[in-house]
């Protein structure tokens, strides 16, 4: 049941984001993930795979100058992964 609730919540959040994504971030998402729909699909797949507690992040990778999807267990910050 918790999985269902979180899935619906994530879907609603990402769907709402679609209305507000404009400008530079939209261009970066289109460049790095082909489209917002592909980004949403990849983000959902990564975050659904988290067992227990953890976070899914859309982060900027300064080394490669690209957006990256990553996950962190528990309360670990994304900066631990060099983002």
C-alpha cells in the first residue's frame, strides 16, 4: 500500500512539474534525457527501486556538465557522490 501511495504522489508531483518546467532546466532535461516524459520514466524507475528509506535526486554533475539521476540511502546527501 505504501508503494502505491508513494507512486501516486511521485506521479502527481512530476505531472505538476511539467506545467512549470521552462527555460534552462527544460532545455537541460531535454538534452540529457531526450524529453520530460523520458526523465519522468527514468526517475520513477530509479526511485521505485529504493528499498527501505532513501532519496532520488536530479543533480548537476559538474565534471560532465550534465544532469544526472542518482539515489542515496537513508539521509546521505547527494554531495557524497561528487555532485
